């Protein structure tokens, strides 16, 4: 029987009592990702919290002072892992409990999740949109040079207004997409780095991206 995710377990339950089953890679990955999310929420400086929340906190002078103190530490010791992989020690301890087969399954699930999040984000959509616009411009140029027809000059004003409105909507949608998906994308990427560290410690081959 599949156990409940970690975040749903009763308070006081030891993580060591959780059974990681190699035959349940999706459940294992769900637990690991929930655990990392729960751990990040315990840290005030969680770099993967929603962007609006970070902006809201940034108006606080005390929060700004603490941010500057952390920034100064980077200049003294150029180690970004303490900030980018915050609460990572707990995840590494949990990853140590996994056997090689389970670790490989979790690593592959995280790789797939990262790829799918990237495809849904603006980073995955922009190349497709750019390619479509480039194709349209190439067709318009070809028609103008071959038969002397200027498609853009022939477009009526209402069509131009619709195109401008669509472009503005696309821009606003891209910004909204970035605000919503970027924190999660970076969190999954950080989890991938933690898995890579765990894999390196035991010398298990890591799937190529």
C-alpha cells in the first residue's frame, strides 16, 4: 500500500520510518519534492518562494538588512551553495537512505519534471513563437520580392490594432508565466543539483540531460 506523502504524515513521525520502494518511482519523487518544499518553507530566505511574496518582504528594512548581510558573505567566501541549496543538508541525508535503483529513479523523474516545466515556461514557448514569427516574415519577404505583394502594407488598420493588442497580451502573458513558473523551475533545478551531489558521493552514473 502506498504511504502518504511526507507533508501529510502526523507530527513527530521520523522520516527514517518512511519506506522508499524502488518499484514506486513516482511516489518516491513526490515525497522527495514535498519534503524539499516543506524544508524551504521553514527558511525566511527561501530563494524559491513566490516572486510576489519576495517583493512584499523586500519593503521591510529589517529584511533588506538581512539580505545585504547574506550578500556580503558571498564576497568574503564565494560560495553560492549555501543560498541556492538552502536546507539541502536535510535532502542529502534523505537521499543517502535510497539504494542505487531508487536514486536513479528519483533522478530520472526530476530530470523529466524539469524538462516539462521548462517546456511550459516562457523559456520553452519563446523559441516556438520566434520561429513562427520568423517564418511569417520570410514568407512576406518572399512574396514581396517575387510578385511585388507587400502583405503588411495591405493589412487594414483594424488588423494592425488586433496584432498590436495580441503582442501586448503575449508580453503580459509571458511576464505572468515567468512570475508563476520561475520559482518552481529553479527549485527543481536545485533539487537536481542535490541529487547530483548524492550520486557523486556513491559513484552512481547519473542520467544525461
